DNA sequence: TAGATTGTTAATCGATTAACAATC
DNA sequence: TAGATTGTTAATCGATTAACAATC
């Protein structure tokens, strides 16, 4: 099943849950697609990976389809989440309604800072990383979240793997190594903002001036290079002005 | 430029910044690719969208390439972020080092709750949503973040657009409408966990039993349906057992 | 020059889309 | 039956990959 399809299945599931709560029993591919923000053909193609789930001429049974997607995503038995790192982000995630409310209760929050261990964050108490493995076993945790500084990401991942977890979500952008069979998903929030920054450029935002826009276009018009090895346009020396004429910040 | 390339450029940028900090002056596509976790051919292809940036037989100038990617992503002038929603997630993001430390300082945090307005979160003070537009103008904010309950997401997006922002990052999974020219990026953390849940299935985790695994495979072996319209296997009634024999949780 | 590495090409691979036969 | 909608096919589109000519 394509990766993109899996992501969209999660999105369909959210819409189906809302529809079920609203008492909607039957939905057509067109209606579900509209509510999910995709085309109906793509939706039907996505659902086809799960086998036949609808009735021609009628549509899909909301509850049945919801259960089918939950099954396909492996959500039937539920997941319990442990978070390592009780800093800003970790504490927020521990109390974040968006996890528990969508079927991912947080059962543990861990840190190595003695000043944090023992403090309560919402319904959970911060424990020392030393008891991670024992806690994961006790609460049958299935997903680990890394919310530590970058410098600790690899060590924490190792600890999560050692504790028996095979699914890890990391908010640290550093590349970490995990053994085969362990799924790692990196969520880089700053990178999301950078992508957002890029996409704004073509929309002619006032803060994106002409120099920035044109620098994307003159790539093929580089002047002939000198006979010695040199880079197309030094960013810092010998001149603070780049080839396209814009000043590059230090 | 492909969407996937933009995402990877952000990743290369992070590695280049680390290399620059380490005093590395020149890097080859192979080295940078390894450090970024991609293939070298893909990396060179990605960089080719920015025009020539390296020297054959030598490699890339780290500082030059870093400046070039920053320029392509529109990061040269910097971005200032406002966050709406001073709940768990909003407060954490306001104090999150991963934003300010990567070039996205948070200059405002807003809410409508009188109990929150006026309280300090790190270096910023929570203000009322009523003064959003004035604050965005004053601090020249360029990115808005939605960290409110789902029910407020659309209204808050409208307010951000009205305040002149054209780039919005939303942590609410609900579909919101934005005018043309406004870039919206939805980060659905629960959906990320659902994708993680799926990917664990094929790795044979102990908590994903045989029933779940087999239900993915027997989709094409459905028995002939009856003559009346009915759904392939009711999730709730008349029987709690689906067509493939597995029990579906209510 | 000889060695090394880039930038680009062409082939492969995978995802999306539109159209429509199947069928409720 | 007639109308409606699914599931699937085939064509299109876009991204990835390997190979290599260009060239420092």
C-alpha cells in the first residue's frame, strides 16, 4: 500500500468518526472525498487497497468503513504512548487532548533531570528514565515519543528500543539509527515552517522581494568560471554581495 | 520544484548548519547525502533545481550552499511567528527552543480566555485575540500557528488571514478554508501516530495478532452476496463477527 | 594529466487521474 | 427497470534511480 494512501486513510478515518458522531449512516465516495479534501477517484482507489467496502449504487456504511480502516491501520487493540523528555514539548504532549482523544493515551513521561522527576503533569507523573523499560512493560506501551534535546535523541531511541518498543516518533530532527524492524517517524516542526516559507514565495508576499524571486531563475546564466577552482559565488568572502546582486546576511 | 524536494532541502539545510558550526568548509554530495539519510543521486538532483552550486571534482562550499538553500526557501529575511491558542500545545510551542533556535522566533501568543490573557509564557505575554492584527503589524509577523481546539480552527484562520498573514500552520486536523494565495500546512500529530501504527503491522509486532494480519489479505475472497442490498460485513449488527471471521470491536 | 565529483540524461518506478464497466 | 455509485482499468503524470559525460 502506498505511503500516501496510508496517510490519507488516517484522514478519512477522522472524517468518518465525525460523521458517525453526527449519526450519518451511509456516505458516498463523493461526499467523503469532499469532506476530506481529496478527489473521489483517489479516495476510491485508496479504499480499494482494503478490499471491497461499499455497495455499488449506494455508498459506504460509515461504521463499517470506519472499523475497516481502524483494522487496516492496526488501531484495534489501541496504543499506549510513553514520552521521553519532560521539557516544554514533552509536558505539553503529555497533557495534549489531541493524543488521548484520538486513541493514544499517554501512560508515561520520563526524564533524567532530578528536578523534574516526581512532578505531576496532568494525569501522569514524571519518572526517571531508568525505569522506562519496567514502566513500558507494566503499562503495555506500544509507541515511544522522543521530546528531548537533539543531543539526547540517539540515546533515548536506544533506550526505547531496549524497552521493547518498535514504533518511535521523534521531534528531534537529528538522524538517529534504529535496528531493523523498528519504525521511526521524525516530525521536524521547524522544517514544516521552512516548507511554509518556501511556498509563500510564489504567492508574491510583500516580504519576499524581487531579488529572492529572481535568484531562483538565473541559475542557468552563470558567467564563465575562471581557470582556477572556485565556487560560483562566495557567500562571505571576498565580497558580501552575491552574484545575483542581493546582499546575503552573515 | 517538487514538493518532496522542498522538504528535503530543509533537511539538507539543517545538516549544512551543523557542518558549518563544526568548521567544515567543503562537502561532497556523498558525504552530505549520508549525513542527511538520502542517496547521493537524489541529493544532486534536488540541488540541481537551485542551479549549479558545486565544483566538479571538488564538492560544495558549505557556507555558499547553505546561503543558497536559505535563499531558495525564502528564509533570508527571517520569519516571525504568532501562535493562537494558549492551551497546552500553544504554550509549549511559544517556549519551544526548536522554533526560535532555527530562525522562527515567536513574537506573539493569543487567546480569548480572560484567565489566560496577561499571563507570561517564557518571554511572551498572552494577549487577547482582539489585538491580533495590531500585534502582527507591530512585530511584522509572517507566519501564524493555530493551536486551538478544532471548533475554533476556522475562526482563528480567518482572523490570521484578516491580520495579513499568508502562511498558516495548523495543529488542528479539521479542514479549514483559506482564500487563494494563503498557504496552509496542517500538522496532524495523531495521524502521524496512526501511520506509525500501520507501519508496525508488517514488522510482526507481538501486539498485532494473526486476525489483524489476515484481514488485510483475504479481501478478494469475499463470498457471493445475497440478492438484497447489504454491506459486506456489518460492523455492529446483525452479528459481531465480520465476514473474515475476526471479531470487530464495538 | 589523473582522479574525483558534479550536473544531467534516460530509464524505471510509483502515484494520480479520468473514464467506464459492473452491479446494487 | 432506471438511476446511482462502486471498483478497476488504462493513461497520464511526476518522482526516483543509475549511469555517465562534463569538467574541475
